[in-house]
């Protein structure tokens, strides 16, 4: 089984839309309490100002795709125009707040039969983009939280079902964006077990393109990680290391993932 468009069981569009709204508001609160020149640990080379600019641009980009029901990816010129946020510190939080409110409204009002472009195949465009923005916003909330507190979170502070949905979206969706980079000289398999929801995923790596799937892996795993879903989510997003996690086998597959799962 490879990446597909099926959502994790039990997490619907409206609940995920609530995550987009609430996590975005949390980002805005944290940004308002933090010096914008602080470095973001999970995004090497970025300050909070860079993260705010990025997230506002993403929200505008998604608002364009969904709001205009675009059948193709917006052009590089259009994306560059969306990146044009005023970079004065006092303007950035307001720009993010406006972009966030807009994307929440666009996603909320999108029709159930929405048909538009997506970064990987999606059977339900509305659910796809709500889900994508839920986890984009969640991960960046953790980024800002880490920058603000000076401590690296070990787990995502969300309910297990939401964190597990984020793991599922990464393994069966977002990880496809890393296909060209995820290569191992020798075959290895990463098995993930979210113990708090008793769900499993696997990632098979080697010289050829990676394969991804749900459920128990067929055959032995080179590396198995057993942890709560919030810990697995941050591990897959390279927001934490596997230090202190329950790992069975060697770390070969995780080292390949950590090196290749970056854009």
C-alpha cells in the first residue's frame, strides 16, 4: 500500500476545521508574547518572523486554491505575490491574523463537492485542505511554542485522535513529497505503533522509491518505534529526536528519514 487520500478513522472535517481555527489562534497568542527575532528550533535558519511570513503565505495560497476552485497549482508568480507580506515587525502578526481568519472562512464555506488541485491525490478536496491546514498549523504552533519557551516539546499537546491523524497524513500523504530524497543504500523498514490509540503504520526504504502503508508491516521491521501518537507526530516532522523513545532494532531507518524527510 502506498500513499492515498483516505483520512484517519473517526476524525471528520468539522473537527479538523476546529483544529485549524484553535491552533491558529494559539499561534497568534504565542507570536504576540514572543520576540519575532527568536530562532525557531524546528526550522533551521528561521526566526519567528520568517515562520509567520511563511504561514500567512500558506494560508493565502490555500485560500486562493480553494476559494477559486483552482484545477491547477498556482503559478510561481502568483505564489511570489502571496509572499509579499510587509516585513515590519508590527505588521506581521496582523497579516497572519487576517490570512488565518480568511482561510478558516474559505474552508468553512467550501462546498461538500469541492473539486480543486491538491498536492497529492484526494478523493475529497474540502476534507483534504482542511486536514492539511490543521496539521500545518498544529506543527507550526509547536514551532512557535518551542521558540518562545526555549524548550523542545517531546509530544504534541493535542488529543490522541488528532495527533494520530497527523501521523496518518504524513505517512500516507505528505511523505510523498520526500520520495526523491528518501533513499537507503540497503533496504530497511520503519514500523510505527501509536500505543495510545493502538494504530500502526510502516515506511519501507531502500535504493528504489519508498513505500508507505497502514497496519502491521509485512515481515520484520529494521526499526520499530512504540510511542504515543503525539510523540510519533513530532518525530516524523523532525521536531524531536528518538532519544528516550521505545525503539526496537537499530536506528538505520530513522537516520534515513531524518536526513531525507525535508523539503
